[in-house]
C-alpha cells in the first residue's frame, strides 16, 4: 500500500451537502481538477470515502 495518495477533485462541490463541502476543504481541495498529495492514513481514507463520487485517488510517486 502506498504511503502517499494523490487526490484529485473531478466534480464540483456546488449543490452538495455542507458536510461534503467541508470534507473537500479538509482535504485541501476546492475546485475541480485540483490535486493534493496526502499521507495515507485512516482519517484521510475516511474523508475520501465520504466524497468518493467527487474525487479520484491514485498512489503518489
């Protein structure tokens, strides 16, 4: 398993519940096509799971 994950927002948070928009902000995302490299942890995995329909995840190099 990778120790770092590249998370890219692929869909907008407009019209989504406040909790999902807060999770996107917590991941450091805010606009579609923005990417962040994050440490792989249980907390980050849980956040990604909440917004899995809005983001794409791949191992970071």
